[in-house]
């Protein structure tokens, strides 16, 4: 089958691109190996915000009196909260499916692999292989999480973000390893639902990619909410042999042993390369062009007195290297820092 544009991956990067390409008059197909909407709609931004909304409602009810409202009794139904989050995610994914159909974009289910000669080979879930061709192939395969070497995830006692948002039972105690945005979101949610939460962060501040004054204020808020925060600390090893989990934490004052039912390891996120590994050399030349631009962007970051912005721009450049883009990069692509 021939297309003008094939988009590989249907996350926010992919489906928006597919819609725009179709609106511009191209014949478009989108290939997805899992759920339409990608990580963001199915396992990321959307379901976590649904969980946080439930936590917020619960907190409001608990403090209703401060707002002049009398509530006699309130309890959280953990399974119903999880179900609502999954329903919200499913609804959003169906919305993407509707948008694809409305924009006459062909949805191809399966794992896509870019092949030489503008071809994409698609392996469906039943193993059937088909070949597609397009003038333009857009790779929007997102990122995958990388496990911490000393915290191998078994999906039960040491869990990643997917299990953390679909647990069948609410844990009484939870250790969150890493305090990036995803880690603190889960810490906030579980703490609000009544779980005893400890965050272990290797860096001196929580949410370490944010500005220090934000991190400090944020740490105060987490502690005020009742979350135990351990910075400058690292989980060195875990023992899952008993009923729960023991985490051996290296702190500035020596080793501490924490006990919990499930430690949640915040993901380290890596770009997904399996689909593009074989054609990486094609993008090599672009990388050097982008690198020169990167040096110019560093000047911009100095003007903004933010070396961190420079580092983030560098990461963006590295990402764009994979996408083969040579578009100049502006500070506006990193809105959270501006
Ligand atoms: C728990 C969590 C919470 C998050 N919260 C937020 C938030 O609040 N705000 C925010 O801005 N970001 C958030 N993110 C990050 C956000 O999810 C990602 O930035 C976003 O999903 C990236 O979009 P994408 O289109 O690049 O990739 P993805 O959403 O990862 O989509 C890529 C798609 O490509 C598919 N795919 C990959 N390889 C192939 C292949 N070879 N063949 C076919 N299909 C393939 C995948 O199945 C996937 O559906 C969160 C992430 C997580 C994990």
C-alpha cells in the first residue's frame, strides 16, 4: 500500500502530525503497536491527572468545613478511583480513534520497522507481516522507561508507572524512588489516599530539574502533606524475600532500612530506537548541523543565565538528531522553564 505520509507511533507527537498532514491533503497512515494516543493518553499525562483529580476531591471533602461545608463521612474507594482513571484514558484513546477516522487516516495496528527504500514493515499481533510505502515517514515512537540497575522491576513488589496506576489493592506503605515529576505525582496521589509514602531522592532537592527555589518550596509542601522526604539518599539494594520489601537506603548519616509493600521506581526515560536503529546513519550528518546550532543556543542560554536551559536544549538537539530535523530550536519549546 502506498501513502504520502506514514506516521510511526500515535502518541501526541504522532497523531497530531497525522491529522495536520491529512488536513494538508496528504494520504496518511498511522502505525501503532499498542493503544492510540500513546503513553500520554493511556499511561502518562491523562490517567495520572485523573488520579490526582480524585485525590484533590478527597482532600477537598476532608477540608470541607474550612469552606463552610459540613460533610459527615467520606472514604475513598481505591478500586473505583483506579477504574475512573482507566475509563478516562480509554475514552481519550477512543477520541483519537474517532479523530483518525474523521480525518480519513488509515490506522494500521502492529509494530512498524523502517526499511530502506521508503518502506515500513508492519508486524501485526498475530505475526502477519505487511509492507507499506510512503514518500515521507515520520517517526514518533516516543520513549521507553529504563530500569534502575539496583531496582529490577518484578511488577509486584518493585513496580513501574504502569503498575503504580493500576494496583488492585492500595498499599499501606510505599517508597517512591526518584522525585521527578512522575515520582512526586504518585507520591502525592498515594499520600492523599492514605498510604504512608516515603520519597528517596539521590539529588539534594526534590524535582531536581526545576529551579532550586521551586524545589525547596515543593519539598516543604510535600512534608506538610505528611510525605517523608529523604534527599541526598539512594536506594542501594532491596530485599523482596519477605512479605513486603526492605529498601536499604544510603544517607549522609549512614544506612537506613525502609519497609514497604511496594516501592515505585520512577522511570528513567530513553528515546525508543528499535524502529530507527538501522537507519541512524542517515541522520548523522544532520547531527553535526544541529550541534553548531546548539552552540549558538548556548549563547542564548547564557543570556537567560540558565545553564540548565542549555543542557535541556542539548538533550532536545540529541532527540532531534534522531528525528533528522534541522529546524532551529527556540527557547519556546521548553515552556516549563520560561
Ligand atoms: C506517568 C507519566 C506521566 C506523565 N505526565 C505528563 C504530564 O503531565 N505532562 C506532560 O507533558 N507529559 C507527561 N508525561 C510525558 C508524556 O507522556 C510524553 O512526553 C508523551 O507521551 C510523548 O509523546 P510522543 O508522541 O513522543 O510518544 P508516546 O506518547 O510515547 O507515543 C509513542 C507511541 O509510539 C508507539 N510505538 C513505539 N514504537 C513503535 C513501533 N515500532 N511501531 C508502532 N508503534 C510504535 C508506542 O506504542 C506509543 O503509543 C508523562 C509520562 C508518564 C510516563
